[in-house]
C-alpha cells in the first residue's frame, strides 16, 4: 500500500518527539544526489518540528542531510560507528552519538535486534561481542550503528525513530546496510518508505 504525505503527517503529529531517519545507498549519480537534497529541504520545510537522523555515510545520507541543514541545521542527529568516523562530513550544529557511547544494556539490545534482522551476519555480531579485532568486527560496527539509528539511546536522549525514509537500490533494495536498517525498522513496527512512496510527495 502506498503511503501519502498526509498519512506521514498524522504519524508525526501523533508522536511526542518525532524523528525521521533519512538514509540510503552510497552509490548515487549526480542527478539523484540533487533530487535527494531537494527532498531533504522539502521535508524540513514541511515538518519544521521534526528531528532528522542519519548515519553520515557518503551518497544518499549526505544528500538528504545537506537538504535538511539548509532549512533546520540544528535538527540533524548523526549516529556513528566510531567517534572518529567521517568527521569531515559533520557540521557544528549536529547532535552526534557513536556506538561506543551507549550503555551495556543498550548495546546488548542493539546486538539482539541486529541478529534478528540479519541472521546471516550473526558471525559479524559475535566478533563484535567477543572483541575479535579484524575485518569482521569492523564491518559489524556499521551494521550495529544502523540498528542504533532506529532504536535510539534513551540514556543519551536519543529517542527511537518515528519513520524511516530510504533511497534504495532498486535492483536489490534489501541489500547491505540499508536493507539491514529497513528490517530493523519493520521488526520494531517503524513505517518504512522508499522512493516508490516519497518521490510522488513533492509533485
């Protein structure tokens, strides 16, 4: 079922601290980047009371955030795999949280939800749990960060997201970190919207 902008508005208006997650594939062309910037602006103007969250990756994440910052630069929440990740893409007004900032109890929940969402990556998450240095642990940081973006961290005043808006790879929308994040959203009853839904909202 396609979702209208009016339905999203009702959802946001019914939430005390509404947050929209904006993310997507890293591999986008210049024309797509420009469209995502415009959509970020559109959302920020349409919903000035809403906060926006991102993982600060290059590509879709950066484009969405660039649009939001043009309108409400103090409403961007950035969730990082590590505190030193992508510093050049951060802005002074961003709220920044890294995976290492969460409590042990929150970390356990993040790992649990990650394993549920993407069971095939169970070994990656176990490498993180066991603190096994190497490529598997490094990869796990990014997926666990993606889960944290959805769940938030109440200990760090970061509420769970209200909705997730994604720019997906149409050939394989459930792949990679974006697919993982969407699955975490669904298993936590967070509405997921891809460009098939939201591209029509600006028309």
